[in-house]
């Protein structure tokens, strides 16, 4: 019985590892700075080619620019229910079940769930 429980725990840890790796990649690729008269600008360079930015994060009117996002690359990003979502593309070596990493345009922060992102966007 103990081996069975440990086996289930090990499977859960392995299953969550790729999403944690993706979360780490998004955090490592994020850079936010205050811009004179334009609020906060957050830039994201994640994986091999994914690049996007949020202008006026924390302000009243965010502008999102996708400089490069292609589903055939290792990672790409889309807008989904008010959040930017970073997901593995066709060229990704990491395969997992799950949605991706969610970024709230309102503050530029990354979250593991859509609900957390949407709450931060209010």
C-alpha cells in the first residue's frame, strides 16, 4: 500500500514538473520597468522566439503587443478570457496536460490558473 501511495505521489510530481518549468521560463523572461509618462512596460522573451509586451501595466488602459508568437515554435502566446496565455507549441519538447501560464495585463504578473489571472485583472 505504501508503494502504491508513493507511486501516485511520484506521478503527480512528474506531471506538475513541466508546468513548473514553463512558469519558471516565463518569470525568467519577464522584465518590467517604469517609463516616463507611460506607466509600466513589461516585456517578455520566453523560449526560443516568443516575444510580447504590455504597455501601461498597472494603469487604466493596457496595450498588448505580440512581436512574435507562432504555434509552430516551442512556445506561443494568445489572449484568452482577458489574460495572455503562454503555451507550448508544436516544436516544444515538453508535453503536458494543462492550459499554460496566464499573465494578467492589468499588472503584468504570471499565474498558474485562469481564475488567479482573472482575479488579478479586476
